[in-house]
């Protein structure tokens, strides 16, 4: 029997990415987004780390549905900004999920920063929670440099401005399979696969 795994997001881009990552790991589980359970309220991200927020979301969904839940919290950490936007990445410009406003504000804040000091990394914490309270959480990272102008049409969030170390393209210029291979989210969720196998079979 296929176990249903709920992904604690309504972001279709994220759901598509994670389905591809987990399918590549040959996991037999059916992956559905939180939009399959419209009565379950969104969880306030009150944690102060990516791991805390991922666990908050996973536990809330597992409790509400009685099914295993997977959640992630991710963001962009800019070295010259002391790790900001960090956990505030999705609402950096004040409104949650406004990618263009977030990008524009961050680029304005970095306008006078030389290329040598535009280093940054994406971080993703991925969490698995079961209805009985069992939990696992792991992290993945993608280091790179921030470009001055958004480039590329793939991905979402800050993908158009982070150029991964060793590449000449931004994350938004990579094909989805290329991005999944090196991305913070890909690394985190591949690291979570052993826990999924261990706890769900």
C-alpha cells in the first residue's frame, strides 16, 4: 500500500521540485501538497531558525491530518548582511511571497557592494514528522555569488540572482534537473530520504 506523504506547502514550484527529487530516490510514497487539505490552517513560522520553522510546519500538518508530513524552511543568507534575509527571505520586503519586491529590495541594499563581497548561500532545513511526534530534520546548502541583475526564467524566489559557485549561470538559468542536483533543497531532501525509508518503509 502506498503511504501518502503530505508536503507542508501550497507553493506549486516547491511541490514539483520535491516530487522530482523524491521520485529520483525511488520512494514509493504519494506526495501531495497541503492544498489537498484546504481545511488545515497555515502555520505561523515563529521559529528563529530554519530547522525550527520546518519542524513547526511538519508537526502541525501531521497532527491535523494523521499522516506523515514533510516540511521545509529555506532562505537566502547574504554574508555582508550578517546572514539576512535568512528566515525572513520570503517576506523581506514586507509581504509574504512577493518575489519581485524581495528581489528589488535586496538588490537595492547591495547596490554599492563589490562583486568580491556579494557572497551568499541558500539554506534549506527539511523535516519529517509523524503523527506520534517522531521527527527528523536535516539541512542542505548552496553557496554562490549574487549577480546585479535578475537573470533566467526557471525556479522561484531568489533563484534569478544567485550564481552557484563554479557556474556561470544563475539558479534560474539552470534546468530543473540541473538545479535539483546542486540545490540546497535537493541536498536537504536527499539527506531526508534515509529517514523516510527508516520511518515509513
